[in-house]
C-alpha cells in the first residue's frame, strides 16, 4: 500500500471515531493491523523529524484509550497502536488483573507542547524522535473503590505519517517503571507510620507538638516495645510491586493502614507544661531542662529541654555537678551511718577546709553556729554538710559512704528507661585518699555528675520511701536498689525537704510556699568553670520534678520557676 493509501485510511478512521465512538473499533483494529504489516513495520523504523500535530496526537491517544477502555478482548488492538506491542499488551493485562479492574474511562484528553525524547522502541535511527505530549485523567473501578488519577502518554510519527503511542509503563500510572506492576489489596504501614502515644493511649506524641520528644519518639518508633504496644493493621488500596510482588510504594489508599502503636508513660498535659516551662520568659533564653516522674512507679511523665544547642537533650543526658541537690543523698548517708537526726547540731560556719582546699557557702552571711541539720539543709549550708560528711562518713581515708548510699539506696547506676532511648549514667565516684573531693562530693561538686532525670529520681525516692527506676515504657524492666530505704531515714529526709520548701528561710520557699505543706524541695547552685548552674527539685503527692538551668545564678531564681510551673500543672 502506498503512502497516499495509508493516509486515506487514517483519515477514514478519524471520521468514524468522531462519529461512532466504540462502533469504530473494527476500523481502528484494521489500522493497527496495517501498522503491523511488513511494509508498515519497515516504514515505522524511519521516524519523522517533526512531532505529530496536536489533532493527530489527540486522535491516536483517544484511539488507544478507547481500545484500552473496551476491555481485555481489545488489548491486542490497543497494544498494536504502541511502539512496543508485546510489552504493552502484557502490561495492560497485568494492570487489569492486578487492580481487579471492572471498568475504566478517560477524560480531559489534552495536548501540551511537543518535546524531544530518546529514540522510541523500534526506531532504528540514532536521532531522537519528536513527540507530542498528551495528558488525560483516568477513572478506574478497582477492588476497593473508584481510583481517579492523572496520567499521560507521548505520541510520535514515522516518515509515512503513521502515529503511535511511545510505550512506557508510566502510561498506565505515572510512577510505574519497568519490571513493576500494580496490585490491589492490603496496604501495610511502614516503620515510619509507627505511632508513639502518650499514657492515655490516644494522644500521638510528635516532634512538632512536643519538640523535646522529637528524637525520643523517633527512637521509640524504631525500637518499639514489648508492652503497651499494638500491632499494625493493614488498610486497603493499591501498591506498586516489583517482579517478586514485594511492595515498593503505595499508589492509592482506600482505607488507611493503622500503624503499630507504642504507648509511653508520658503525660501529654504535663509534657506541654514542661515544654512551656523550659522556654519561660523568666529564664531569659538560658538553656534549661526538666523531668517529671510518677514517684509511685518510676514512670516518666515529662521530659523537656530548650536552647541547649549542640548539647542536645540535657534533661536525660547532662553530666553536670548537681550542687546542693546532692545533699539529699548526703543527709540520707548521715542518717543511715551515723547517729545524726534532723535535730542534730550541724553548725553552719563560714568555711571548711579539706586537704588544704577551703570551701565557702553560697553567701558569706549564711552562718549559724547553732544550726540543726534541718536548718542547714533548708538554708543549704555547704559547710555544714562538708564538715558532717567528711568528719563522720570518711573513715581511714575511705570516702566510699556517699557512693554506696547513692548506688545501694537511691539506685543510681546504668538505667535502661526503654524504647532504645539512651540516658547518661550518673557518676558518684569514690574520691581518692587525701583528695579535696572527699569534701566536695557532699555538696554535689568534685567529680559528682548527674542529669535532671537522676535528680528527679532522688526526690521521687524520698517522696515514695523507695527507689523506683525511671522508665518511659510501661512494663519496662526496672532495676531495684540493692538496699531499701529505712522508714526512719525516709521520714527524716521528708522533714528536711519540707523545711527547705516551707520554712520562711528555706531556699526553696519562694517557689513552694503556695503548695501543700506535705510537699518537699531542694535547691542547688553548682559552679562549673566560669559560670554557675541552677538546680531545683521538688515533689508533691504524685510526681517528683527536677530542673537544670545552665547559667542560672541560683536554683530558686532559675530552675525553681520551671519546677514550679510543672507542679502547678499537676494540680
């Protein structure tokens, strides 16, 4: 057949399609057969150096789409209108089978500007062929529902003027590639869809809403938990799968999959309050951190930090001198290993010297030669605790008593709070013989280092009368203290902490005076190089809270505001 005859047939096909729609299918099929004859096939190897006109491109696209729409019996005709009939027919059949296709239609068929493409399938020329890009909208009735999406194809022509669809898997669905297909059915949730929940089992914890938890949430999502967790539930939709039928990506979701959920111990209300507290205006942008623990079971209710820069989450990973908050442990050791009681005399002198190093109180005016241990604790007299600790707890140069009290009674050690979340272990080393640290340790200096989480645990142990290891997942294994706190020691510690919170000269009084008389607190100010850090810890009937403000001049006027805000939110 000569070129003129071919052109005439094409013209007839267009007219019939325009007038008869699906009734013109046999004519289209006839053209496809002509296109697959030996003479036409030979002609198709020589591509034209011009793109098809918009009208011709739309006609060819519409013809192809009509054949696709006509169903599996007509896929051969649809495929024959492409540059790769074999693969096109297989792909059309795979599409119908994979998505459980019951009907399909196309709309909004339109042309965009011609584009240059790589040589089409079957094109013997090394020169790129010019194509005309046609877009359309697919509406398919598939297993699960109606699926509507935009797609496109490219139409090119040979030197004889015959047009064809440049076949590519993306004709069926834009994101589909070679050796991939579509499959309708269950759509599973991936690891990124794991939901990390607050203790109510409903509130989703996200880094957007709770910035301090961003890294913690990601870690828990990756590691999960054996308790407080629920398995993922599949949704329904269509997935892109590879040649082994393994999912690659989700193409359409009809019913959203329910990701696995991990329930934490975090209280959403307290977490929000903690997030606001570490950013409070009274801190003037200083780096701050806070933790809240349910002292009845060790469950962490809030973790927050702000403005710590490269130091990251100092709420659980700081390793800094805790200052006078360490006097909680010092007092416990005095009660457990000496005859001292809250009423015992503990003179608050101006200075104390240990192995040639002289120690002072935070304020030179804080002296009282008749101070009891309770008053010394309330006004946070360094000298009282250094003298009492060094004189009564250090024996024959053995200064291990404080370390033993911290580890055996207060449970300080290497904790696993759950979910793969890493925390920095506290350090209460035994000072070497003849070291000034044998005195410094009793006021939380020297080599003693802790995080706010650890300090909150100290207060929680006093509040409950026993150590409960902090955890962030319910059911997480908790290490026990090797030695229970005696009821008398616990009662004595409560006496001291209530005095610090409610006696008029107590250092914690300005922040605690409006809370119940059963609450207790302790302030701390620690020297670190050229600056000081403010510490504050307190407990009420439910939670123990501790805060660190780096650069805070005093604990009460920096970290005290943070703890006060969190305790207020718990009322």
